C-alpha cells in the first residue's frame, strides 16, 4: 500500500504537475492579465527539472509545454470545427498534435540545458532562461513562424517587465521573465535580489517616453461590422454587408475611418462605382480618408489581402506580406486540408516587405493585416517614418475564445516596442485604440455591430527596439551561452 501511494505521488509530481503548471499559465495572458502567473508556473518547472537526467527533463518540459499550448491555443479547435466544419474527432486530434508539436520547442531547450555541464545554480539562473527564450525566438520564425503565447506577451501592458519592450522587444521581456523564474526556483538571496532589481528597473523605465507627439490628435472611427465568418463570403449576404458598412461610414464625421480586414468581400476593382464614389466623397468632404481592408487583384491568378486608402485621389494600397499558412497560402501537400475547411481566398500572393507608409488624415500610417502584428521585427521596417500604426483583422475565425483577447495583447506589446499608437479594427472584436504604452484608450464590446469613435495621436521618434530589432536580445543570448560554455569547460 505504501509503495502504491509512493508511486502515485511520484506520478502526480513528475507527470501531472508539469502539465497542470503549463495549463494554468494561460490565466497570465489576456483576457485575465494575471502577469505574475506564467512566471510562477515557469519557476515551478525549473524547480522540477533542476536535478534530473536529461531524458526526464525532456519529458517534464514537453508535458509543461503541452499544457501551456493546449490551454493557450485551444482556439485552433474552434477555427477548425466550429467555423471550418471539420469533424470533431479530426479537429480535436489536429489540435492535440499542434500543441504537441509546439511543446517540442520548450522541451528541447530544457533537454539541452540539462545536458550542459554546469552547476545547478548556473543552469537554473543562466542556461534555462536564455535557452527557453531562444526556443521562443526560434518558434517565431521557423516554418514561417508561430510566436503566439511567448511568455513576454503576458507582461504587456501592466507588468513592470513590459517597460523593457521598447529596448529589447518581446523576447527580451521573455528572457527577463524566465530569469525571474530561475531566481524563484533557486530561492537564494542574491538571485532573488537580482530579480528584484530587474523588476524595480521596470518601474523606472515605465516613466521614460521614447517617442514624442507629432501634431494634434486626429479623430478616428473604427468600424466593427460583426459579420459571422460562415456568412462573410456568401453571395446572399453581400448586399447586407455593403449596406452595413455604407451606413456606418456615412454616419461618421471622423478624419480617419477604418474598416476591418476584407470588410468588403469583393475585389477592389469590382466594387460598384455608384456604391464607392459617395463614400469617397464623404471622406473627402471631411478632409479625411477611408482605410479599408479589401481583397485586391493584379493580373490573372494574383490577388492580395490589402488595405486601401480611399478619398478623392489615387488609391494607395498596402499588400499583406506575412501570410498565414492554410488560411492565406497552401503549404505543399495540404490542399486537401484547405479544401475540407472550404477556406475562401486561401492562396494569396505576398506583398513586398518594404512598402512605404500610407498617407492619410495627415498621418503616415504603417498598415498591417491580422496575424502580421505578431511579428514585431518585421513591422519596424516602417519606422521611424510612420507616425501611426493600424492593424485590420478578422478574428471571426476563432469565435468566442481566448484568441481575440490574446491578439489584442500582442498589439499592446507592439505598441510598447514601437512607441506608437495602434488602431486595431476587428470584424467581430476586439476593436480598440491603444496608446504608445499599450494601454487601451477605447474599445468595443466583441460580437456587436458598432463604431468606435475616438482620437489617436501621431508620434515621432524611435525606440531602441525599432532601431535594432531583436539583435540586442540575441547579443545578450550569445553572451549568456558563451559564459555557460566557459563555466562548462572549467567544470
């Protein structure tokens, strides 16, 4: 009996506990914003793998990652089953496989740290934090990248560590969060003192203004049409969609009127002139512009997920550059999957990565579309020229899940990194105006058809991160690995 209880306790502590710790971390992200929680969960994992074999560390790290991603990106099930129409067993299995694959990144980092011949203290305080964060960075670009649920995002915008984002970006914030986790796992005076200094430094940095206002604020209207994804591209819904947005536009008196991603489910050149011309004239009379998400085509078989500036003059466009696998382009061998989900416009062409900001409402606007705002180092190409950032999205694919809230938190991190106000216009929500510190100035309730009328302030100047991107973090990572190598040789 005693042996059985001992085995049960061992099973709970070595298998179930890492899984639960990883899953509980989801409450540290939006919409909950309990930013210390992911740090505490990671500290628990670091304590669990401190003195185990590399093989055991690998398994515990993978279980932690499985819980982390099953809870954090469970919304992929919603997009595949509830919206995409895949059968429940297929969607459930694919969601599990996706989380299991993503869990390999933290597992590999922890396995590598366990194999490094350094002291337990150096492993927990130096190696584990930097390798964990390098695994996040690698996940952010490998196979086109999936940077979602990096621990650094949990700190935006309320955690003191978020103040480091204008210098080191999200991965630098992740590293400091993981460093704090290492200090907590060791629970020794000097590592804890180091963590306290880092967090107090965040409070100080939060007072620094890296960018400056440019001119007076402008009035903005963000239109949230709340068109259900299953209805968005149906021909019988087209007239209602056009009327919804027409009425919203004509009722607005803002200088900048923004419509979400693919708001008009027609190619730009096929929108009837007798519909579009009065809207452009309305914007011109206001001394402003329409900024609309709309598909655009160029020649035979080439079409783009675009943002168009519409007024009385020539049309300006931004064409989405970083496309989403399966949703916007079809990876080799996966045409069957895209066809099964009946995804419309699933093979877009890529826009150039070096597109100039759009001139509208007296601002130079860096537009980006939906998932692109998850790639901070790509968006800083428009800086410091751009004075205002605008993201148009359609998170209807993810229903009433964590995804729209997590997407908002990602935009909050981008606002911190760039020192720019962000206008985030989403078909079903979350539609919001964010200031340069990532704070929500105004927002709409999700899943409502409404207009968000607010003001936005253009900004000039450049944060350190907008100048050097992830290079500063990577230099710190290289120094940490060099130090660990030297310590390993001494041992």
